[in-house]
């Protein structure tokens, strides 16, 4: 478990270093996750080492939402004051994200010629 956690943290640190060194607009953990995915694709040993740790973290993922819930309860006055605007923003951004995904998907279908099949 310690080895798997060490691998996860090393890749996150590597991603942070790359993102900050090159001033990239992508968060370091995202870069680290992409590097980890590449490492796991290239080496089954890395995937086997990380798997038990990742499954353990995922099984307790709901605990990571507790701080967010406490923050919401702690700022209920802001939520009641700006709730409609927040809801509208969430709704509009969700619709835009789905639309963007659909447009990219259809463009890729046309680009690859899979639309004809």
C-alpha cells in the first residue's frame, strides 16, 4: 500500500513540477495522472502496484465530500442569497459541457470517417 501511494504522490509531484516549470494552464495533478496512465500502459507492474491503493482510495471516496458538505452548511447564508444564480450557472455550464462534448464527438466521427459506417 505504501509503494502504491508513493507512486501516486510521485506522479502528482512530477505533474506539479512540469505545470509550474512551463507555466502550463493545466493543473499539475492532471498532468501527473496522464503520466501515470502512460506508465501503467507501458508497465503492468506499475498498474499492479497502484491497483490496491487506488481501489482503497476509491472505496472511501465519499469521505472526501465531507469537507465540501461542511463548507456548504457553514455558508448557508450565501447559498440562500445567491442560490438562484449558482443553480443557473451550474445548469448552463452543464448544458454547455454536454453540447461541447457532443460537438467534439460528431466532429471526430466526421474526421475519422466512422460516420459513414
